[in-house]
């Protein structure tokens, strides 16, 4: 129940702080394999080529990277997006360079799980934290990397 309430709160917070109606994919050139997710305000109908997690006030729609552009065209009220992929070696400098981002904060939650909070000048306004405005979050868990805008919803 706490997770559901937390997810609802984050969807509400995102709906107040972001407005990304662009039909281009934020991570289009990053990876050809992996799972692309959209965080959408409201419910989304089930389709065979994507998965939906519905929290009541918002939904997480996940699909293969190859289908992401098509699915984004079908979605309305997108609050954020993320990409999860496998990578042998992760370099945060690659992300900061591609997205002209500044690293605001790094957390090491376990030996294998690091979370990076960034602000990119090329992305819409995000969520304010003590260190500044976060509009991109990156999680590295072993060789699995998840990049989210403005935050990662779901698991990493």
C-alpha cells in the first residue's frame, strides 16, 4: 500500500512539474536493445505490444526499444520516460556529455547500486531537491543501467 501511495504521489508531483509532449524519444540514440518506459497520467488501454502497470492515477507503459517511437505517438499526457539496458561498463561522463548535464548528487545504495541525480540544460524543468533541480536520474545496478527523465519510476 505504501508503494502505491508513493507512486501516486510521484505521478501527481510529475504532472505539476513537467510537460513533455515531444514525440521524439529522449534516449533514441543511446541503445537499440532494452526496455523503454513512459510514465503517463491516467489509464492506458492494454495492447499486445506493450505492458501497462496502472496505479489508478497514472500508468507505466513499457515496451521494447524498437517500438518506443511508435508507442510514444499513441500516448497522451506523458510525464516522463526511461530506458533500461544491459551494459558491461557504464560511464556517467557519456551521459553528462550527450545531455549537457551537471551531476548534482551521487548515492551508493549498495555495493552494486549507484544512483546519479543530474540537471540537463536541454531537458525540461524537473524536481527540486536540496542540491538543485533534477531532471534526469541514472541508476546503475551491476551491469543494468536505467536512465529516467525527470526521475525513474518503478524499479532499478
